[in-house]
C-alpha cells in the first residue's frame, strides 16, 4: 500500500486528445497494425483500403525502412502502422 493516498481526478477539468483523421490507401493486402513500431512487432490486426483511422501520433524518425505512427482504427484497435513518407 502507498504511504499516502492518491488525489482524486479533477472532475471539473475537461480531458481531450488531439488526432489527425486519415483513410487507409495503397494497401492491397491490408494495412497491418502492430503492437510495437517495427516489422517484428506482434501483429494485432489488418485493416482494408477505405477504412477511416485516427492518427494519434506521427513518427518523426524512421525505425528501419518505415515511420511507425500510433493509430486507432474505426473499430477501436490501437497500434502502430508503417508509413514510407
């Protein structure tokens, strides 16, 4: 047990998250969503062309051959998706 009690969340403060909206394109076999930002990351799901996504955080540096963006699919699945540019 902690030595002191944790404070309760402030219910008067609005919580928000910013994101960019996108649509999957150029992925004939589906865009793979992975648990980690690399090709060796566990495959969570694959989503098809035309699927709307939310881009939570765009990668600023490549890991291997790709930028790995944190995304959320329209079904609510969170994970990393590869991007070339």
